[in-house]
């Protein structure tokens, strides 16, 4: 018997792709050569051999070495104007047919098919392809990935469960992701009791790891439109944990670097006071770790001595012709996704999910589905509505 499992999220960037990477890796170990991945509705695309394909599908296929034809791994990726066109013309009219065809092909060839959803459960409704619509159409159970918290997590669950319940889609359980440091025990204690009271298995509690959302230096420089003045392959793949902006005086900037050495420093190329001070501390050994890179902005010419000093200090150096303020604004709120070439980060993700999610239980639930259907009228949602937040109040009162 072949199996399918749908990974849905409580919202954008909940961690669906992270969980999918972990699941695919686990199933590859247990069913060698017999695992597939597909994302029926992709919102972000990338160019591969001149063709636009779903970004997450390409990542999973490449990172996990699956060899799935992208027409099956990414049957539909939206683009600008696609929703308007669909509403006005009904085109493309074969979306459901293509998604069904892709899944059926994979399901017939592979033991397990991991299907990744898009955004929150309602995303895709404009195409009549919400997450609940797709899971129902494919007839596969769902794991819901939620951001870690207590009240906010329960609120989000209660909101997200309804679309699946209305389509009678079975919920295997939830995974609580990105739990902040120091909150793990309290979150686990409260949520375990609350979800247990409504009959929903919590399949994992995953701590937040800042490095997983940090870009490699190559990715960061690309997003900034910067060129490398000193870099090598090993440093290019190194991750940075964000960046500090050299807006303050020299002492303030140096203090930021000392406090957060894993961050890159973004500065105006005209800030020689900062540049000289950083390099002096790097070369003297005062700054043995930070900053992780230096990115200089603006059209000011970079003196050769700066490049040579960075080489001696093994400090990756980039320059962008864009103004300093514009560059900082561009990347300040950007969420960086893992990319296929970031093998170390992908390995860390697989280890993180494998260590914190009960993979064996998920496998057992797929192979031995119980009679209880969490998507029925008397299932999860009924329990949630019948015992709204009295349970949560009692739990928190005891803490």
C-alpha cells in the first residue's frame, strides 16, 4: 500500500518546508528510493534551465536527490496576474486535473508522497484550491504546523482546523515549531494537556534556531546586489545570523560587533572610521570571530589596502553600489529561505526535525490508520467548540 501525507501550515513561514525536509529524509531512510515530494500550488518560483518552476519543489528535489520530474513535483506555480485571470476567464481550467494527475502518478510509483501546502489553510481559494480543497481532493491526511506559543497557537489552531473539518479531511496531528528559547518546557506542558483534551496528537515540539533563517554570505550579497571583493568558496557557504547596520558612532558599532559577532556588518563605504577600527581589531585578534562579513555600500572607491587587510584577517568583503540606507531597508524585513546549495543548513534542518518530531509515530499512523476520523462532525472541532478555553484557563492557573 502506498501513502500520502499533506503538510499544512498555520500561516506563512510556519515551517512547512522545514518539516517536509525532515520527513522526506526520514522516509528515504526507511523506504530507499521510494519517496516523492510535490507542492501542488507554489507561490514562489525559480528559473531552472530556462523554465520557471516552484521554488520549494526544486529545493526538496535537489536537496534530497529525489529525481522527481518537476512537472509532477510542481504542477502549478502562480504568477502575477494569475488570480485575476482565473476569476475573469476560468483559465487555466485544468488545474485540478493536473494536480490530481501529478499526485496519482507519484502515488503509483512511490511508497510515500509528501505533499506540501501553501501559506495558511485558505491560501489558493481563489483557484478553488485551498489547502483543504487539495487535501480532500487527494484523499490524504494532514499534519498541521503551528508557530510555538500558548494562546496564539491555540487560537491559530482553532481557526485553521475549520476548513479541513468542513471537507472531512483527517488531521493526523500537529507539530509546534519555532518555540522560543526558555519557553520550551512551559509551552510543551500546557499545549500537551490542551491538545490531549481534544484528542489531537502533538507530533513534535521544535525549538527556534536563528541560524536556520540566516542566509549564506552568497545569498545575502546576491539580495543586496553586492559583489565580492574578497571571498572563497568555504566562506561563501557560511551562514550569518543577520546583520548590524553602522548607523551609530564608531564605539557603538564596535560594541554591536562584540555583542553579536555572528552578524555581518553593513556600512557606508565612506565610513573609514568604522572600517579602520574593525580591521585593526580583526588583525590584532581583539575581534577573533566577528563580524562574519563586511558589506560596504555606496559608490565610494574601496582602497586596495582595505581589500588586502580583509584577506589577512580572513574577513569576507562585499561592496554594493546602492546607497547604504536603501540597502539596509531592502534586506531589513526579508525572510531568507534555505537554498539547494546550503548543504550544511539543510543537514541541520534534517537533524533538528528528526530529533524533535516523532517520525516513527507518523509512519505508524500512516501504515495503521485508526478508525477514528479527526475530520468528522464529532471530532476535533466539536471538542474545541464544546470546551473552548476553560481547559486552558485551568492549565495556566496551575502553572
